[in-house]
């Protein structure tokens, strides 16, 4: 009998990581809407607010591998709290600046600084899980990481919007406080195996075809995610039901959570890289019919079904990195998140235009194609090699 999720919670190091990831999810999930609302309120300009959010995303994505390398090489115990403090100070500075200035460049600069100093908490947690639990519980730990990430993207904006009604500075303060708390909980105790583990150097990308393949597929996953995240609200807005955008995106996240929990509780015989490619392929197939929905209820149902493959893809990604970049700690995952962020930016930029100028189904069909083709080719190539 396989160990249950209850067994995972009985491990003190696992509980500590789950608490840390919960705080990180709250902070990161709230941040985008928090910055958008604060900057728009200060400048009376949505374009300026959008630039500030984009500055955070850009600097966070570009600097992620460097921050992961610093944590790996120089130690999580020192650098996670330092980065978290810089991130928190930048968020508080945005709230303070909104009371004294309306110059957009000030907010763009501060948001960029917050992105450049954001602590790689999820990447660091992935490197700690193998030391925190037994091998038979590792997939469940990864599944919980995926679950919390999805939950944060749904709960975070809702909490930020509610707190902004109370006072504009409250959501910024909550974001800022959650990050150092998460960093403190993520740092392994001095006596733990994780604290004494020495990360291995990140494998070179040149000539490493499996790792390069993983990064290419990660870009396509980002493109698909960007298409979905923008296409769904655009469709809701054009139909006159803007309030449905949040619940519809929550439907996709719900499917992802359910898929991750189910996938994490099973034993699998396929090689882990094949599992990842298979989940990406399934996601592409399940996204194709989403654009055919004619009612919000049908659209929500199809998004739940598509999300069922997204969670397993995330869990398999963590396991694939354990195989392709063993012991590389935070840096390997930050390369993947950077690849996904680049793809998501491209997908998000194209989605609105596709819905307006082509058809509502076009973003989902393109998302399906960019996932099915590379994942299918990669699976075929691995089969031929074997």
C-alpha cells in the first residue's frame, strides 16, 4: 500500500515546507493585482499600472537563474532571507510611493526591483523535498507544491481585491510580510540533511539534448498558459460577463489541483520524462475543444477537464529535473520557469488579438498545436532511440 497524503503531513519537515509554500503562494498570487491597483490608483492610468506589472514579470524572469544559482552556491540559509527582505521592502516602497508621487517611472523601477529580488522559494523547496521526506512520499510533496501554486493564483487575487477595499496599503503589507515568513520557514534547520546537502553544478545546456528538449517544451507550455489566461477573460468580457473571468480561470486551476492530487497518489512505471511529455501531450489534446464552448457552463467544464492534465505535467516536471539535473537545487527549476515565462508573455500578447480579430476558438486551437506537436515529436524520438 502506498503512503497517503496524511503520512506526508505527519513529517515535521514536510509540514514546514507546506506552510512555507502556502505563504509564498499568498504573496506571489496577490502581487500582480496589488501592484496593478496601487499604481492605477496613484497614476490614474491603467497602461502605467500594466507597465509596472510587466516590469516585475520581466526582471523576475530574466534574473531567476542567477538568483537560483546564488541560493545554490552560497546557501539558502543566508540568501533566501536577504532576497525576501529586498522583495518585501520594494513592495512596501510601492505603497509608500503611491502616497507621495504619481510618476509612472518610479513605480516601474520599484516593481522591477521587486522582481529582481524575489526569492526563488518554489525552486528552493523542490530541492529540499528529497531531503525532507522518503522517496515514496516525494511525488506527493511535488503534487502539493503544484496544488498550492494553483491555489495561490486563484485565492491571491481575490484576497488582494478584498483587502484593497479596506485600505490600499493593506494588500501590499500582506504581500511583503508573507515573503520573509515563507523564506524563514523554507530555510532548513542547521541539523537537517537538507542544510548540509551540497548542490551539484547545473548541467551545461550545450550538447544536453534531454535538458534542451525539456526547456523547449516548457516554452510551449508557457505559450499555451498565456493564451488561456488571456483568452478566457477576453471571451468573458466580449460576452458581457466580465465577472465570470475569475470563476472560469478558477475552473482550470481546480482541474489542475485535482489532477495533481490524483497523479501524486499513483505509482507509475513509465520513465519520468515520458510521463512529463505524455501529460503535456494530453493537455494539448484537451485544450483543442475548449474554444468550441457556447455557454459559460460548458466552457467551465471543458477548462476543468483540460486542467486535469496540467497538474500531472507540473508534478512530472519536478521529477524530470531530479533525473536530468540531479542535485542542482534551485537553479534548474528557475531555468524552466524563465522558459515558461517567456512563452507565457508571447501567448498572452497574442491571445487578445486572436479572440478579437480571428475567432474565440483560435487561441485554444493554437495552444493545442504548440503543445501536441513538440511533445509528440519528442515522445516519438525517445521511442525510436529506445
